[in-house]
C-alpha cells in the first residue's frame, strides 16, 4: 500500500487545498477585480 506522506493521520484527508490555497486566492482576487471592472463599464 503506497502512503501519501502529506496526509498525516487521516488517509482520506486531501492536502490539495493547502497547496492550492494561495493560487486560488490570487485567482479569486483576479476574478473579482475583473467582475468589478465589467460592472463599472456597464454603469457608465
């Protein structure tokens, strides 16, 4: 059985979110900025 060294005690816990959180936050900020810009363009 191959073990995932990132999971610690719980083998079902997925560490992916921890690795991705910074990229996800940056991407979310980009999306929000884009949506805000689009809304500002609509309101002109």
